[in-house]
C-alpha cells in the first residue's frame, strides 16, 4: 500500500516535493495513533485485587513444589 502511495505521489506531483513526503506523514501518524492507543490502554488498565491474591498463592505453591523437587527458587 505504501509503495502504491509513493508511486502515485511521485507520478502525480510532477516535480513537486509536497506529495513525496505524504507517505512519511502517514507512517508517523500511524505511529502516533499506536502510541496513543497503548498509552490509553495503560491508563485505564483494570486492577483486579482478587486475581492478584490468587496469583500470589499460585506462585507460593509453585515455589513449594519446585523446592521439593530440589530446584533453588531463591530466598523469597
């Protein structure tokens, strides 16, 4: 798609440099949109305290299981 835009921009501009940078602007705009969506998702990321407790319990169970098998899981 970008190649088509570059080709059309260079063919239709007839020497004008304005349309040659159009694909660059589109890529930059797409990157800005992507960064905005990631930031928005991080700002409104749901916190689940119940799930955090269950995850900590699973981690403790896994550490106990691995220590019984002889694997060093650290001091924590």
